[in-house]
C-alpha cells in the first residue's frame, strides 16, 4: 500500500505537492469515489483517476470463474494458501468482485474494473445471488416462512430470500436447499442457517445475477461477453 499522492506523482502526472492540492480540491477519485484525505493508502488494485483521467490505462478484463473450494478470494494470503487468482491469467491487476468463503465454491466474477466492482457489490444495487446449500438438518415450514419474510436475528435483519427445497434425505437428516438472496453480508448464508439452528455442510454459488457456473468445472473460467457486462451493469443500476 502506498500513499495516494506518491502514487500519482510516481505515475508522472505531477509533483507530489501538486498531487496533494488536487486531492484536497476533490479532483482525485479512487475506485470511482472522490477522496480528499491526504495520505489515503492505495494498492495496485485501486483504480485512480485525476481530473477524470485514469492513472493507469489498462484494458478492462472481466472473467467468471467457478471458484474451487479451498481457495481464498484475496490477492495475497499471509498463510500462503491458494488464491482464486492462481487459476486466472497473470499480467493484469485483477481481483475478485466480493468474496466467497475459503470453503465455498461457485460463481465469482473477477475484473480489474473498479467501477464495475463497486456497482456489483454496492449495497444499494445488490444483484440476486443463488446458493446451493448442503444442510445438516431440515428446514421446517416455519424456517422457510421466516427466510421468505426476511429473517430477523438478534444481530441482523436480512432481506426476504427465495427458498426452494431440492432434496430431502431423512435417513441422514440432510437437505439440499436453493437460496436466492440480494445482499452480500459476511458469511451471510452460513449465519442465516445457523440462526435457524442448522449447519451448512457445503456451500456453492450457482448464480450471480444471470451469470451461472454452467459449463465451468471447479477452477475453470471464461471471459464475460460484452453483452453480459452491459447487462450486469444495467441490472445493477435498476436493482434495489
Ligand atoms: N454466504 C456464506 O456464508 N459464505 C459465502 O461464501 C457466501 C455467502
């Protein structure tokens, strides 16, 4: 992480002093948002613009990967675990759009477009996300009703979810549940199930907006089509 004024100066835009003036004058944006605080720290993944011009112009890339379980979504990991970026082409400063837990698999968008990322994860524009849950225990009719109405716990209030039961295994007391939510709170699905007294055995995201894992084995990825990128942007500005 480097100080914003240093990064701007090192990019050859102007002196560090001038960069400080530009920041204070509200001419500098980081990932689409004006930053006026001197000394704000930025990393190579942040998109910085000065007077509306991007500092590092690089081709925007957009991927969907079927994240394998046992990978993390950060760019680096202090424990040296495998990151999802290990599966993607090197060279551009790409990063995941939001996060899936280490043990969660499924649809994850990856890009170097900071504005796109903000649109996809901003609480105001949350797109629907569908999860397949392998659950220990069975959801009761009342659990399903609570999920559909918007589950309230002592700590959290969740927006209404769509729920459908895919499979019931009475002998092992397990269920496969498909759950669609619009929010992206930390460990949301696991916390929702835990609040209902059940443990998530496996979690897979099968859909983000209309982007699915179809045709992608764990670890496989493809580039998003221009029409898909356009549609995701349009959807995110209409949702919420
Ligand atoms: N909810 C969770 O609990 N974990 C994830 O990885 C995604 C949603």
